[in-house]
């Protein structure tokens, strides 16, 4: 168990580097960056999985690939290029909280009071982060960061609704393939490709695609298989924390007191959401144990 938790920690720490790499090493062409990240990131996973999507699952896979990788990557890099890394990273922590809003209508799972409270705490934190304090935030960057978090949250809920007929590695690889096509077309239509590429840009793209996509996704899936999703979910908190630290060390950007309080509330909301999920899982296990005993008595 400890080994798998170390894998989860390594994956989320690596994801925290995405923001500082984006702002310091990559060209300001978010759709192009997303296409390269998806395309290069898919190759190692395809080689590992060595499988094709089952017949009939294609339309659903396109929707999931769009939400979980295509739209998500594009909006994520817009936010990463327009916002301080720590601020952009904290919005990604809203993904599990957005899921609270989505599971009720899509899965008919009524959220508990603790889950609703976690959402309200997280939203209050976001208000404090984006409200004008000592430093004004870019509005487009904020909307893009929120959109990327909502997109991947909706994609995750739809995965629960539709199921996954493939291995997790193959499932992710083919979603990245779909994202490559979509983001590549967006790059052509919007004219988002960079005019020139420096050696620093090329190195940054390689790092984002291979070190920050293929490797952490593989580690994350190994952790889920070995320890379970509920046990590794808390490690998501490491991503914005790493992003904050790198902003301060590399770029000298330190959030003001109001933004720090907001970020703390978002993280607190995520902790509450994880606690609520674990409580629900434990209650379900207790019911599974009790039901057979009641059947014998009856």
C-alpha cells in the first residue's frame, strides 16, 4: 500500500510542475501546446496498452476524450499562461467539488450535507482568490481555468455513468489520441502555431508531453489499481501546493493574504469532499456486510 501511495504522490507532484514549465519554457500558443502534449503523451501509453477501443464505444470515447483531454488541455494551458501557476493550480482542485453538482442529475446520487458544505467552502475560496486584492487576475485566464476544471469533472462523471470497457492505460491513451486530432484542428483553424521555436520551447514541450503526461498518468493508474481511488485521491492536494512553491521559488510570485486564505479554503473544501467520499464508501461496506446477516434471520 505504501509503495502505491508513493506512486500517487510522485504523479501529483509532477503535475504541479506543469504551470511553471508552461509559463517559463513554452510558446504562448495554448492549443498548439495541448496538441503536442496529447500527441507525444499518447505514444508511450499506446505502446504499453496495445489495444483498440471496442466496437460501438467510439461515440462515447469521443465525448470523453473531448472533456477529459481535448477541451481540458486547451483551457488548462490558457489558464496556465495567463495566471500565476499556484492560482491556476488551485482551480484544478475544484474538479472533485464540481463533481458534487454533476452526480445528482447524471447519476442520481444525491450529495450528502458534508459534500454540499465542501462545495460551498470551495466556492467561497475561489471568490477570495479571484476578487481584486493587491493583484488583479486576468479574467480570460480565470474563466479558462474554471472551464478546464469543470470539463474534466463532467468527463469523470460520464465515465462513471458509461463505464470503461478498456484498461485504464488504453482508455487514457485513446482519449489523448482524440485530443490530438481536436487540438491539432483548433491550432490550424485559430492559427495558434508558433512562428518560431527555440531550443527552450522544444525542451519544454518534451518535458510537458513525456515527463508531465505519460509518466504521471502511468504512475497514477498503477496507484489506483494498487491502493484504490479513495486512498490516493488526497494526493491531488500536492499539485497546487507544488505550483505555489515553484511560483515563489522560480518566478517570485507570492499570493497576498486574501488569496492565501481563499486557496486554503479551496484545499479545505477538497479535504471535506474526500472525507465525505470515504464515509460513503465505509457506510456502503457496512451495509453489504449487514444485508446477508439480515437475510439469514428472516
